[in-house]
C-alpha cells in the first residue's frame, strides 16, 4: 500500500492516461478522465458506479485557457468524460484518501489522483505548495456543472414522487391541488420547450432563456399558498380536543398534507429546472460569474427550505400535541386512543418523508401509547377520564363501567380532578 501523503508528487508512477481529476462543491463530486473507461474503472473500484451519472462537459468550453488541465482533458476532440455523484457517507469515505484541497474558489475543492488498478492507491498529485492544478474559472465552471447535474437528478426523483402522490389523492383533493397549480401550467410548458432547445443545441440560448426568464415569482407565489394551506391544517388540528374529533380528522389531515406538500415539491422541481437553465445562461454570457450565481441559487433554495421546515415543523408539533391528548383519553377508550396515536405516527412519517425529498430534515419523535395499567397511575390520564365522565355521567354508565372507574378514583375525588387538583390515586 502506498505511504505517500496528499500533496506529494508521484509523477514517476502516474502518466496522463492513468489519472482522473476530482472537483467537489461539498455536496457533489465531478470525476473527469481522458475517456469513459478510466472514469468508470475508478468508480467501480470503490463501488460508486451505481450512484453516478454522466454529465456533459462541453459547457466548460467558455472557460478554456492554456494550462487548465481539467478543461484540456474534458474538451479533447477524442472525448474526455465526466461523471457526477452525490456526496454520501459511502462516497465521502471512498474518496477521503484523494486529498481534496481548497482551490481558492469559494466552496470548491480539487484533486488529481491515480486510477485504482494502475497505481496502488488513489494518490494525490500536483497539489503541493505553489501548484496550480487548473485555473479558477474552470473550477468555477465545473462547480456549475455539478450544480446542474444535482438539480437534474433531483428533478427526475421528484417527478417519480409526484406520480406516486397523484395516485393516492382522491378526486376532490386532486381538483384542489390542480387549481392551485394552475398558475404554473404555462411555466411548465415553457420549461419543456426551453429544455428541448437546450438538449438539441447543447446550450440555453437567449431564446430558450427568454421563455422562462422572470417566471420565478409565480413559482414563489404558489409555494406560499401551499404553505399557508399546510399552516391551516395545523390550526385546525389544534382545535380538536376530543378523541372522536382527533380520530376523524387525522386521515383527512394526512390526505391534505400530502396534497399541499405535492404542490411544494412541484414548486421545488420547477425551481430546479429554472436553476439549470440559469447556470447554463451564465456559463455562456458571463462565465467568470458562474460560481457566484451558483452560490446565490443555493442560498435562495435554502431560504425556501427554511420556509418549508418552519411550516412542517409546526404541523408536526401540533400532531404530537394531538397524539398526547388522544393518549390521555385511553382509560375510557383504550383501543380508539391507540389507533389514533398510531394513525398520527403514520401521518408524521409521511410528512417527514415528503419534505426530506427536497432536503428538509425534520426531527421525528414517536409518541408511545400509555399502557392501560400505567394510565391508572397517571394524573393526566385520570384528569382526562374525570373530565369526560363527570359525576352525573358516571351514574348512567352501568355497573361494569363504574367498577372500572372505582379502581382508578373514588367518586369523591372526581370533583377534585375536574377542578384540576388531580391525584394519582
């Protein structure tokens, strides 16, 4: 095994055809080599081919300068080949020995390494003090290509998710959702046309970009409407105090939450497509500014994620509170309380799964149903049972029910419970 450290030169062991170049923006990795075989062999050696996708490198051409090794390799007439993969725990571990170094381009790291099978390990080269593996403009352009690849992969994943949700919605919810999405139909059509031009001509020219330029405001407007609908669900749930009302409302809330979150996902999908075209346009007309634009687009996206996080977190918080209220009514309605808590848990998982698809992570606390015997020892459960029954109601429940209550609290203590003094009798 090689003992060389990142930054040490190994040019005696690695020739130009045996090495690849890595560029990372922290979330994505671009792997570039002289041909497809070299790149795929490197990724295969570390079990990363399954998650990798081919990316077009021709968009780096505006940044080509003499001495830019990445650009030279990527734009050879014979080909040059690049693949993109997401930074995951697996991919991060696989490339940790590559010795990625800061490049001076904000958020971008780089390494040139030997291909496994040609040398004993991935050995970083050309990264010593004073080394200039490629020029900043090309690195910035590579980061832009990475951003595009990531957005395009997400668009495909979100499309599949939306089709799944669509199949679950009933006709009424689907009609409400489609009405809310009405403002976006024209944008979707224009985006399809713009991408046809881009895919056929290899660039987003002025005509393609003009089709969608300035439409982001409509997407944001629809996103805000969907988030307001989600916020309304949280407020409605807060008003449900009785177990019966909670049990009835949860299935409806799950359906509506999935409906409005599908609108949120659609908005993110369109924003991703807009971002791909915008980076393309900047690469063509102002390539030196592409990294700044990439960072700005990520900042805007993080702001939208924060809005989703805030709204979804509040809905989850209200659902946890509703689960607690339902559980506390388990002395009288053991099975119904358990069913309500379980239904809330399922709905929470659905919501957290949907928002995770757009990069929003929510904490998910499982509400445990209280064992019936434990409920007898709980002041909160006893208080809820007392409030529901009351002294008058107890007289009409029959001998069996009165016996159960007698095990929990004496008739004289019901008044204390109703008054909030409660005791764990």
